[in-house]
C-alpha cells in the first residue's frame, strides 16, 4: 500500500496554530496546487482524533465519499454529516497499515499532526532505512 502526505504549511513550517486553526492558509485552498488531482488517486484517508474533531466543526464534510479512518484509542463522537464514511482504528502504525492493506486499500492519505508523523516515520524507516527526521518514539507509539 502506498501512503502519502499532502501538507499545507506556514513559511516557518507549522501545519496549524496552537489552538488547531489553520487560518493562515488561503480560504478554499488559494490557487490550484494539485490537491484535487492528488485526492482522485486516494482511496482511504487516515486522520487522527484531533483532526477529526476539527473537521466536525466544519459546515460540510470535506472528504466527499472517501473512506475515512480515524485513529484513536478512545470512542469517537458521531459525525453530523450523513455522507461521511468513517471507521475507527487503534494500534501501532505498522498494524494499521497492514489492516488497511488487507482491506483492499491501495493508496492512503495520512492527514494531521501526530498521525502524519507516525505514518511518515514508519514508512521512512520501513522503506528507506534512513536517518529519521522526526521523533523516533512516534514510530513505536500506539494511536
């Protein structure tokens, strides 16, 4: 299974403010930047609880009919969006990647702070055997 990240960040490298807002990004995404084309090739979106709770504050569900897997060790609040296809998983990044692959997922998009870090470190170590640029303990954490 292929795992990807598509991140909008501030010039100083932050993906959100301390309060979770990302109001520094242009509304509606600004100029074309390939997100729609990227999402067309994604069959599952993997997000963490914090990202999920942030998305629940939106007026509309931003992921259309995509399968969305929320990683959390606690029960989730029910989405208010009828079209949302939400599943709940918990475990180590390697276990989650294996479950997604077994369920037929071919391209996962990992979105959100700690979730992105966990999947990125797992993929980086597993595939590249390189030097980690993120905190090593994230790869071994349970989500």
